[in-house]
C-alpha cells in the first residue's frame, strides 16, 4: 500500500485567469520571426498597471468556485500561493486572498520558492497538511513579471523579455479519492540555487534605489549547463513519479510541464518518447507562464477534451536554473470539458 | 590568392561576423536535445572513443600489427599473408566461412591506424576502419591513451557489389549488421582496452606473438 491511500488526495479541477492586454512580438521591437529567440511564442498577456496578484487569484478562483460549486467560506482549509512578482514585500498575498474570497483557512502559506514547478510542490504540501487533518486546499499560482518587469521600455529589447507571459492558475485538492493523485516526487538541487539572479544594469540590489529596471540574469557561461540540466531533470523526475505510481511512461495520456521555451518542451517530449499531441501547453499563446503554466495547461487539456475521465495525467517541471524539480501522476476524474 | 567571395555570405556559414552571439546561443539551444535517436547518431557514421591505461606508443604499436585483430575483434581469426604485399586474409567468423581481406595503413607521427578491409575479395578494400591514438596526457592530463575509432557507411554496406564472391549458402551481408555496429564496436573497444590494460599493468609483452 502506498502512503497516499491514507488519507487520499484528489486534484479535482483547475482554472485560469489571463490579463486583458495581449502583446505580440512587435511590442518587443522584433518583427523578424526568423529570430530563434522569438520562435514559438506569438503572443503573451501582460498585467495592467495596478493589477494585483490578489485580483488575479480572485478572478481565477471565482471561476474554479463556479465550476466546482465551492463555498469558499467552508471549503478552503489550506490556502497556498506562489507569486513571481510580489504585490508587497514582507507580507505575501495569502491573507489578502483569504479576505477577498471570504475564506478562513487554517493554514495560509505564501511560497516564495519552487517557481515554475511550485504547483507540484503545492500538491506535496497539501498532501502533508491533509495528513495533518486538513480536508481541502486551494493552490494559487501567479506569474505577473511580464507586465511588471519585462514590458519596461528599457527591458523590451532584451531577448528574454518576449518569453514571459502573465497569468494565474489555481487548483483545488480534496481529501478523497474522487480524482486521485497517485504519486508526487520532489527534489531540491541546492547546487544550482545561485545560477539565476535578479539584476539591474546599474548593479544595485533589487531593494536599493535604482535608475533602471530589473531583469533576470542567466550568465552566458552557464547557459549550456542550465540547458543540459533542464533537459535531464524533467524526464528523470517524471519517470521517477511513474515508477512510484506503478505505471510506465508510455501509460501517460496527458503530459503537462512548465514551459520555459520551445526547446525544453521538445526535448522533454523526445526524452519521454511522447507524441506531440499528448503534451499540452500554451507556450505559443501565453509564453512562459512560470508556475501558473501547469494549472492553466491542465484546464486547457480538460476543456479541449485531451484530458478526459480516466486519463493518466503527468505533471512535471523544474524551476529557475534547476534548483527544484518535481512531478506528479493523477488518475484524472476531475473537471472536464462538460463544465464549460 | 584572396577569395573572390566574402565567406560570411556563403549559405550556412555561421561566424562571429555574420551571426551575433544571441543568435548563436539560440541556434545552440535549438541544436541541443535531451536525447538523440540511435539512427541520427550512428546512421551515417559510427564513431567511438575510449580511454586506455596503456602508453600511446604501445597502443599504436599493437594496433599497427594486423595480428592484433585476431585478439581484440569479436570474430576475425586465422590471419595469413596473401601474394599481395601487406594484404592479409582471415576468417570473419560472424559470416561463417567468410573470408575478410585486410591491409593496415598506419602513420607513426599522427598515430593513425586505418584498416582497409573487405569481405569476400581483396581487390576493392572499401570497409575502412579509421583509428587514431591520442596521448591522454595531452587531452585528459593523465598517462595512457585515448583511442578514436570511426567507420563511415559506404554505399556497399547497403548492397553487396560482389555477390558472386560470397561463400555458398551465406545469407548474411556485412551491411545488414550496420544497425549493430555501435554495439559490436563498443564490445570490441572494451576488448582492446581490457587486453592492453591487462598486459601493461602486468608487464607482459604487448604483442606476445612477436618473438624477442
């Protein structure tokens, strides 16, 4: 018997919110579609000035609440958030989310780490808290660095700026076997922790008064190593989660990953011998959604009918420059296309 | 004589001058996969490399002597000289009664050893095994040798141009084995490594068939 059966954990649905503003490649001063850095992503959403992570979570959560008929005042024992660009330093946004949704969770945890793979780490944390007596958890991922950081006029021309897109994805898990999570695998890789840095041209720290905007720094010399480790981390941990679930990789019906760029998506699919149609992502339309990609792609897979009742869903990814990796296997019997 | 054309304008030439660093990075990412299909890696060429804890001079001396093939190859046996200078005939037991003809062409300075071979006949030696011994001190900063070994897929591997020379009743053609070349050559490379490392470590003669 796996420990998961006592008590069970089910991922029953996900929902998305995407900001209204859509940017095409021309916004970044690039009309040359041959440039490989722009290949793949046609558009991405950007948050509006003043639009907060709390508002984004509220909008996505309201949709999910309608789909699943949730009473937020009663049905959220655990509230987990991950936000790429915080509304406020120090405080996190979980308590504000609880206020706007009208819920009174026993646990509110604002996770600052595990970025692009935070959805898997949230599932793992929810499982631990459900074993400690919680009955349900709302998982909230916000990526809002596109509009807040990469749309800045001084940043737009950077090749990296066209890649991020903003969005919010939320998921709901409950302590029953309705749509069971069969395996969760997580790993930390501290040795890669310092390979991604937030920097500004003037060299000032992010909290210091600065003359220019922030950007993300993957130094040139590390790019080959980061690509190589990213190529390996995700297929490896998805394979590990399959073994834990007692299935083989070929049993996966739908694969959902984080979506840093087209190359990683291709490489993971190839390494897992996965046909393209089974790997559901939104990179062309939404760019790199960081941690929000997984719940948003799960929703897309369910809405378009790729993910149906009885599908084996694999979720896998890595964060930043490889500091965390994680994967989960779900026997999907959750929200499907009939919901919309 | 100066070139009449700017080489940066030649299609498919990527140089610092015509391909900025960002573009080169993106191209490199596109060309770097997590896995590569076997056929893509070994379909047209089959290249292997291995470290051997034995001095490069000894490895070169061993490989340059055609009789070494009777030891480290999986199935080449019973070498005998032919009437033609430097051309040897032996059996390739993987093809039952198949005769294989071999001429060794080695270059001491470059430490290259090429085996020009063919099944069944010795007039056209088209199966060519290209090997090079590199001092490991230079490339790995340690004593010993690195051996590089490449075969190219000559069109004759697809179709036997000398069917009449084959022994009666043999169904197999050497080219049918091309998909197993990496596997077979890997095993043989390990034979080479194991034999030479054993002899060097124990102080035995590298070529025991040569009388002192």
